C-alpha cells in the first residue's frame, strides 16, 4: 500500500508539473494549432500555395526586367508552362517557411539561409554581417556594403584611400561593380571560375579595347599582374574566418528558425569571432566593464 501511494503521488506530481508546463489536459506532444484540424491544415496549404505563386511571379518579373535592361525579349518556356506560375520543382518548407532550398559548398541541397560576411583584410575582423533567404550571392553585395558604410559611420572610421573589394564570381554583376566603386572601393570581382590546377592567366598588354563590356574590363583587370596579386589574397582573408568559426565555435549550422532569429544567431557568431580576435591581439583591456 505504501508503494502504491508513493506511485500515485509521483503520478499526481508529474501531472501537475505537465499541466503547469503544457496546460491542463495537454501532454506536450500535440500538433501545433495550425495543423490540429483538417480546416487549419487546408488553410496552411492554401497560404503555402499563394506564397509560391507570389514568389514565382516576382521571380519572372525580375527576370524580364534584367532581360529588358539588356535589350532582350523574354522567351516562353518550351513546355508551354506559364512563366509567372510556380515550377513543378518549387517547394515550401512548413518547419521554417522563410528558409529556402539552396546548393551548398559540397554540391548537395539543403534547407538554408544565405549568410554573408565582409572581412577586413588585415586583422580578419568581420566588419559587416547579413543573412538572406535568397541564394544568389550577387544580390547580397549591395546590402552588405550599405551595412559596412553604416558601421564605419557609427564607429567614426573611414576606408583607406586604396581600399579594394575582393569577391568571387558569384558576386559579379555590372551593378555590383558600380556599387563597390560608389562605396569608395576598388573592385576585383572574378568573372568566371578558375581551377587551382589551371596555369595562371597571361597578363594582357596594350590599351583596353574601346568597346569592351564591363565584364570584359573586369576580367582584363583581374588578369593583370597587379590584379592577380591582389585577388590571390581573397582566400587567405575570408575563407579562414569561416573555418575558424566552424572549428572554434562549432558554428556549422544555424539552430534557430525564422530569418530574424537566424540573422541574430549569425551576427552573434560573428561578434564572438571578433571578440576572440580582439582578445588574441591583447585588446580586451580596451573594453569598458560596468
């Protein structure tokens, strides 16, 4: 009897604790409210469908705008599919609908956000950090440079007169070249992929062709002896930063859902990286404590 009373008392205590944690008559493993009933599930599916349709329409409008800027006419898909409608492969994630399926560095596809960092070339300090749900890196450069400008203004700092911007081929666009220049940076942005096993490109001679496009001008600039020397430092600046964050902080993936929370975590990881750099440089004594 004593054992039975003890078991009943333990069960009652567990019930009371669960009621306080989950609410009365709830176990904690119930479906979310938006999935608890057939009607709510249908509503969630309708919202997902509408979101996919809106994204597809915006994607096509953006594509047509880019073609119009180049003086080209859009073509209808060979399949006859409505270009403003979602593709058969378009998906919507219900766990974190703000994230997107993206191709990662190992060639596989995962549900991701696109994290960006602008890194100082001397101390490997992160001077701007952003996170987006868009996969193309080319669209992330302008917001990152805007944030860099804001951070410089906040800290009353200035770029050096000979400051350069180094970025891989994923960031190249004519607009990005102009944006970098407008921010006081001399851009060296790759215009194509270059394998490590390939011989270095031959440095060009003579004047730049009169009718060269901005992309051809950038490619020629990168092939000069100065361009090759400057751009070769890119992997020694930004790649080690990501490696250090993954190794020291185990920051290999984001643990929070939603773009706002994920961005906060990414910037938190970047702040930790900067504090560690400051500590190793012997500058922690400069931080005021209260």
